[in-house]
C-alpha cells in the first residue's frame, strides 16, 4: 500500500475521545466532553431519521438544558385502552409529557455538541485497530464515506460507542454483546387530523394533547400499541418480539379503530428497541458503550431517550476520569453508576412487562388497576421525575399490595 492510500497516515490528528453515533446518547456525550475542553470527534452516518415516538419527560429538559421550543407539543394526559375497549383516562395533574420530532431533535443536539467544540465527521463505522505510539495506546476507528465508500480514520485515546440498538461496534469489540433482548417496533408517521380538514370530520378518538396506549393482544401480543401526537403529524405504532406477527396489519387495524385511516402517510419505518442492559458496556481498555448500544431502554414502556442521554453523560464522565487518571479502570463506572440509579426500576418494569403483557385477561386487569388515582399519580411522578415520590408512603404500600394481589391471582379477574 502506498503511503497516500493508507488512511491511518492520512489523518494523524489524535483526539481525546471519538464518539460513534450522534443520536441523543452520543450527542450528549460529545457535548459534555467538548464543554469540558476535551478534543472530541463525533461520527454519525447521518441521513436517516431515527424511528421514534418522541415522548420525553420534563426531567430531561431540566437535566440536559433543552429549551422548550425544541418540543413540538406538550401532552397533558394519556388514555389507555384494554382488549375489551375499556378506556381509562390518565390526566397529568401537575406536569406534561414533552414530544419531540427526531427529524429536528437529533440534528439540534449534534449542532449543540459542535458549538461546544466537538468536530463532526460523516460516515459509517467500519472497524477499529490499535496503534501503540509514543503518546500511549491509541485506538483507530475506520469509517466509510457514504458518497464514495472511501475509508477514513479517526484516532483517539478512548471511544464511546453510541451507535444505537444492535451496535456494530459492540458486536465486534464488547464481550457478551450477543445477550441483548429486543422488541421490534414499527410505526407510521401520519398527517395529524385538523379540525377543519377537507377530508371530513376530526376523528373522535384523536386528541393532539393526549397519548393513547393500547394494551391488546391483537395489536401487540407482547408489548403495546400507541398513537402519539407530534404537532402537525402523529406516530401510530406497535412493538413485538414475536416473529411472524404482522405489525403492518396491526397498525392498519388500529388506524381503522381510531378513525385515522384517511390521514396521509408521511413515512413508515421500524427499528429494534433493546429491553435489557448488556452485561458489559466496556472492554476494560478503551471502549465504553452508551444508550441503545448498551441495551438501555426501560422495559414495559420502551422509553429510551432520557436513559440514552444519561448513559451518554455517564460514559463521558467515566472517560474523563480515565483521561485524568491515565488509566482505563474507570470505564466500568459508567454501567455501575447507571445501574445503581435505575437498575431496580428496570428490573421491576421487566417483571411487569412479562406478567401484565402476557395475555388479554391480564391486560384487562392491568387497565383496570390504572383507574386507581394513586396508581395514576405515582405512574406520572415516576415517569416525569424518574424517582419515586417519598412523600406518599401509604400510596406506595397500597399499590404494592394491590399489585401483589393481582400478581398472585388473589384479586378477582
Ligand atoms: C418505533 C420506536 C418508538 C420509540 N418511542 C420512544 C418514545 O416515545 N420515547 C422514548 O424515550 N424512546 C422511544 N424509543 C426509544 C428511543 O428511540 C431510543 O432509546 C433512543 O433513540 C436511543 O438513543 P441512542 O442515541 O442511544 O441511539 P439512536 O437514537 O439509535 O442513535 C444512534 C446514532 O448512531 C448512528 N449510527 C448507527 N450506526 C452507525 C454506524 N455504523 N456508523 C455511524 N453512525 C451510526 C445513527 O445514525 C444514529 O444517529 C422508541 C424507539 C422506536 C424504535
């Protein structure tokens, strides 16, 4: 190979950190690192909008300094629907669910990381190599240009893998990355109904300030289906791990049921949602994973944006400690700290998903439990603030025993 053909020699500038993937997780990690003065390369393949319902908790806006105008709308409550069409309203008394459009949210996060000093690169991850040199071990990340498939390289001391579910980097470089569990989610983005649309009357079921969630085996045999408003558009979708279940047919049914079959289709798309944190997020040497790449989405709800951003922040923090101490030992702290904060909740949500989403009889009971005001308030508090409210120990105890009674079959069906 001639020198000028060798991409390693063509790009000698080493960074402190390369962040692979510019979704919520990677863009947050890159922003945090660049804000602290580290030399960061942010690599993303760009060009594809991440399929996502776009629901975020207010805590995310506060914790990651996101201005309110980045949201497309605020949702003031949810409605959950059982297989027998039992409909339970869950108004949010003091707060909201924010909705973002990922077509704008992700580019906004990447631009913010760039303004903080991160350098952006476009291309698809190919592989990594290691080249020890006088400055210590460096990792070289090779990526391909979308335009002409040519290979380029970035070099750094550490690499954060935030390239999403079923991360290629994790598959190549991190032990036990094949132990992930996933549901596949499919959704259609439709034009939202307008009150005065020529197409006819506004569907009675649709409310642009409400999320609708359907627990119904015919719409999802093991997860749930949804209608989420996005301002001028909406997301109607479903998730399932079951091979052979036709998600497109389920959404066709749901469009009919909700009166949304005449809304124009903007796009249809799908992607896996990880439902179990991977057992290892780092290689003990120079790589740490974050967000979907690390398997971090809340079971039962499928909520991943907040956890991806937090995971990105924790990966950045761990890498900063490594750079300061000159040792990769702190890489493992990213997973430890995350699981200390959220591991128990993920575990409980996993149990709930396995139990309540197992069949229609249980789904019917689950929706009935959600009629309870205490359940509603605790659900919203837990969602919006990501911590259980300690001020209401009695309500916790009541819900705990109600749940226990249902789980053990003591409550009447
Ligand atoms: C249909 C659906 C609905 C969802 N709804 C919600 C919801 O309402 N609320 C919620 O909180 N979560 C939701 N989620 C989950 C949420 O979308 C994810 O948890 C979140 O996007 C994870 O962020 P991330 O940055 O880790 O990964 P991603 O958002 O997947 O970002 C990964 C980035 O890496 C880049 N990349 C990937 N591979 C490569 C490569 N080889 N080379 C270069 N770049 C690469 C991609 O371009 C992308 O920008 C939903 C998921 C799905 C599929």
